[in-house]
């Protein structure tokens, strides 16, 4: 495990919150260069649908690890780690500051932390038989995970195929149960950071961000996203065999959502646009959940060792675009300059007053094994009449939901009526 002495800035946050703009402003202020960590921006072209920062708005700041992978090639995490480490080393060697922007959580974890066996396991290490299992029916994948690692199988909903498949892929490639790897990563005895780190978390209130994301989808379509989607569809039609839609560039939000339009006709377009907007909003919520429940908690462990490699998180309020210069640009540049100059670190998690009471950091980490349980609600059934399955803390949330309370009342009325 190789630890580097150079200082690296990481700009994190949801899609559409302004990470790329801030990174460019920061790079111009501290003589930095940008290293991309968004898995979809690795692929060539598709500037709209992958939301690459426009060339004119990059202000001459070099961008690395971007726009270089063909559509028929799956970009693996170990390749990102190798390319990003090489880019950071080159930037540091030339006396500049590397600014990591994005994005994809397991990419960041594999690059920035030294103890991430979970995130470096790749399907390139698998046998043909193991690949066949992973590419088989989702219910078979889940049953196999239950057999190989029943503990971690409780962490996932059976319908969460991407995460179920990833857990089984880790087992196949490492020959260790994922639950055991989770436990070993919790037993940290020293700083886990590869570099000396400062994190900027750009955050916008959810209601404001939702409107911004919807408008961004409309703008993407106006600027050519549909042409990109059509080009992807024509390319995929020639692929043999075709890559699954949950792999490679085909995972991008915007392609699968538009398949009804591509295959059935223009009358499906409006529905596809709404699907893209909804899935973009959902993705943003998942990003906030990962940052608040996983990343900030992993970084908080650095405090046990006196922050030898930094790891503090500074939250910048990107809610009001009219206050961007003061709340984001100036504040971020000031903190970054102090960090690069070796000044004492900021608090572990610095939240501006404007977000106090708005940004809630949940109290439980996602890797708390005691929370990995499946719960069935006998009152709320699915379309086949079977009890609805909930995972972990989602069950407690469900019991308080309007839907559950309504179903309880209906069930009680039916019971009274039958008597």
C-alpha cells in the first residue's frame, strides 16, 4: 500500500450542483489541474448526456482522465485508479495542485483510501463460469449470494441487482466473503488516506436542486442530447454481443430512459423526458446519502489519529446561485489556500450557517452489520399479493409512512366489516 506525500483537493457533491464550475475557479486561483472521477465522462463524446463541462468554460484549465474510452469498452475501476494516480503524480511533479472532481463513489474510494479491497476487485479476474453466474437471471444471482455470503445478502434488496451482482463479483474475485471484508475495513489502526486531502462538498437544498436538475435535462435536450442518444442506439444495434445496460457507457442516465422513444416512436418522448428527470433526481439523492452516510464517516475516523493526512470536509452552500461568489468561490479558495500553505486544518465537518438544520448527517453508517436485515410488511402487499420486503432501516421509515398507515386503516375496516 503506497502512501503519497502530495496534497490533493477533492470536489464532491451531487450531479448538477456546480462541481465543475467551482473546480475550474479553484484551479485558476491555486494553479491547479483537474482530474475527472466521473465514470461516464471517461467515454468519448456524449458531451451533453454525460454532462461534460463545456470547453469554453474550462478557461484553459487542463482536464485529465476524460473522454478517452470507446463505447464498446467497459472502463474498469483498476484502470481509473492507475490513470488517476499517474495524472496526480504528473501534476504534482510539475509543481501544480491536483483537483479531483466527481463523481462515482467507488472510484473515489479506490483512489483515495488504502484499505479498499472491496472496491478494487474487478470482473477481469473471474472465470468463465463465474461470469456466467453474474450475467445470469437476477434471482439466481441473489440466490447464489445468499449461499456464498448470507450475511451480506441481508444488506441488499433482491431487486437491487447492481449491488447484489457487485457483492457476488467481489466474492468471486477475492475468494473472501464481502461481509468479512467489510469487518476488516472497520478495524482501522492508522490513517487510511493515500494523499494529504481536503474535501469540498458542494451542497444545495433538495427542493432547489430538483428544479435545477429538471431545467438541466431540458437544456441538455435543447443542445443535442437526443442526437447523442440516437447515435448510441445505432452503435449498440451493431454490437455483437451487446453489452448489458447496467455496464459501461450504457448505464448513463438518459439512454435506457429513452428506449421507448427510440423503439416505439415520438409519442413516447414526453414520458421518456420525465423518466430521465426523475432518475436524475433520484441519483442526486443517492449521492447525498453516500457522502453523508459513508464518506464523511470514513473520513471522521482520521480524527482518531490527529488528521495526519487531512481528510476534513468543508461544505459549501451552492443553493443560491446569486450568492455563488461569496458562498462558494471565495470561501472555497480561501480555505484551499490555507490548506496548501500548511495552516491548521478546519473542523472535521464544517457546515455553513445557511445550511444548519437543513443538512442532516444521519447517525448510522451503511456498513453497520446489525442493520442488515430483511423485513416483510404483511399489511402492505405487492401486485402479486406477497408481503412487501424492506431492507434495514427502510422498514422503520415505511412503518411511519402515509402508505402504511392508510393500509393499516383499510385492513382494520375490513376486519371490522367481516365481523
